[in-house]
C-alpha cells in the first residue's frame, strides 16, 4: 500500500482535489450540525483546545486524533467505537452515497493508519458520482 505522504501527494496532484476536499468538509459540517448540533459543538471545542483543529478537519486529516478525543471523553473503547461509527462514519457514508467499509475504516483509524483511511475516503468522494450502488 502507498504511504500517507505519497497518497497525499497523489491526491494533491489530482485535478480539483482541493476543491473536492473543501466541498466534502462543507457538506459534512452541514450534515453533522443538522443532526447533533449541541454534541458536535462540545466535541469540536475539545478538538480545538487539544489540536487547534475542528472535528471536521481532524476527521479528514487525522481521524486517529479525533478517535483519541472520544476515548478520552468516554473513557472506554467500546463507547468511543460506537460514537465514532454512528456520529462520524455513518453520516460520512451517507454523504458519500456509498457503502464504505465502516468497520475497516474504524480499524485503520484505531491503528493510527490515517493515510490509508483518508485515501479510501478521498477515492470514494472523487468517484461518488460514478458509483452504481448507494447507501
């Protein structure tokens, strides 16, 4: 598999990638804030305090950091897994209109393999209009 830096380099070279990431961040922010606005603000404040980044920025750049916030907040892995899956990965899958392998992404994120997880998300997002199956 490619390393995070080469994935990032490849992604940056892709025409319209920067615009696509901006659009994904925007759409994801709207989706999350419409469903759980109070909760999202609480976790976002923690993310900004700990990492000087929003939860959306962490989810789309360093998802393992967002997961570590949930571990700290809830105090156990089972709760953090449930929340990460239901609050972040499931809405992301719906937004991408794709049956992403949520469990596999969570496993990569828990292992700190952010590059692999992000490469998967970006690949799906850039090709989502061409997908034959939707969530």
